[in-house]
């Protein structure tokens, strides 16, 4: 997890995980629309898990 991705996850969560697949981006986008904090948390969890 790089510092740039963490900053992107805080500012705009779907952009931080754009290369993790369409499903992940869609889930994080919907969570971000529901509320900013759930989107950030989901993006950080996805970034933190190993590929």
C-alpha cells in the first residue's frame, strides 16, 4: 500500500482502487455515494489486502 494510494483513498476512494477490478470500484463508488466515510474505509480495506 503506497502513500499515494492512501491519499487517493482519502480524497476520492474509487480512484485509488481503479486497477482492482470493476466490481471493487463499483462497490466503493456506491459506498462513497452513500457516505464518504464508508467509501474510504472500504477502499483502505481493499488496498490493505494482499493480491
